[in-house]
C-alpha cells in the first residue's frame, strides 16, 4: 500500500497557522484509490443505512430503498457526468470518446441531483411507492452523504473558497 502525498500543494489555514498535506489516494495492489471516491462511497453508504433504519417511519420498506439505490445511483452518476461534460464541452468536442473516461474526473453535483430526482420519479412509479415519502427520506440521506462526501473535496484539494483577512 502506497500513501504518497508528494507533488500536491499543501493546504493552509494562514489565520490559524496550520499547514497540512494530506494524502490524495492510496495504492493497493497497483490500483490507485482516491480518497475522494472513498468519502463519496462512505457518505452514500451511511445515507442508505440511515434511510433503511428510518424507512418504516416514512411508510417504506428497506428493501424498496436498497432497490432504489441500485437503480438511482448509476443514473445520478451518469447525469452528473453529462452535466459536467456539457458545461466543459470545449474540453471534449475534439475527442468526444473522453466523455466516457469518468475515472479521469469530472462530475457535477447539480447533474447528480437532477439525475437522482428524475431517477426517483421513475423508480417511484415502477415500485408504486409514495414519491413524497421517497423524496423526504432521500433529502435527509442526501444531507448525510453531502456532509461526509464533501470531505472528498478536501482530499482532492478543491472547493476551498478564497483566502480572506478574517480570523475565521
């Protein structure tokens, strides 16, 4: 296993006097696994556990929710990629096959949310479950997933905001 943080920019919090250089990925058997992906997967997993445990309170079955995850998540990832590629079209227009190179990065949360919402609509109709209940429990799970998955941006060294003069 290789935990090499070299060649990445340190993350600094100048007002607090903190500088850190966390690892970005781990290597297991020659396969590089990015912490961004691990955090997103962990957030999703905890959101699903939460939703399954609370499913009865929403008038849903845990089995229906796990079926929904298997149906909705791939659709949401596809839409997140398409959304990203549409708004970065100049990067793909000369070699559109690269749209399929999802392992090179490029997902947009807005596309993922749109895709998840559309997937929920379709899934609710197919399974004949109350869409309001699915949206309610999904929105709570989404908050869990986002709060944990957002740490992936930290390891990826993106989405920090700008430096300010504030001590905060």
